[in-house]
């Protein structure tokens, strides 16, 4: 019996494992034991600035970056610190996933 594509994609994405290195201010993503990318941030007193997200070319476009960002935002949420998404990928992710919009720091001009 053939599996539908959605189930296969969900299965592949569920294998993404994320580790967190607080000293490096970095989250790293793995598919099995294979390193696929990272997200860098700066943990400030009143906010978390998300500076950069990188997914290896051969893994891009498969949803792994989104899985990494979702994990990071879910990890930050309990701290109640707002985020500053300097990274365009994270800014786009939040724009596409409005449930995270309340996490974005309000910047007055």
C-alpha cells in the first residue's frame, strides 16, 4: 500500500532533532545524525535577537528550516522575552505563522 506524500513529509520532518548550546547562543538541527543547519541568536536582558538561520543547500526547501525556527520559538516562549527577528527567514516564518506574532518585540520609532 502506498503512503501519501504528506505522511512521508511529516515523517521526514519529525526526525529533525534540535540541540541548544547556550554558551554559543546557537541551536543546531540534525536529521538523524547528520548536521543540517543552525540558528544563531543573542540573548539580551529584555529580549532575544535572532540573527541568522542557515540550512545546508541539500536540505533547503524541505521544511527543515521551519521546523528549526518553530522549535526555537517554542523554546523561547516560556521565558516571556520578546524576540527581534533580524534574520529574514525568521521574520518570514513569523509572518506566515501568526500564532507567533505576539512574541515579536514592539519597536517604537
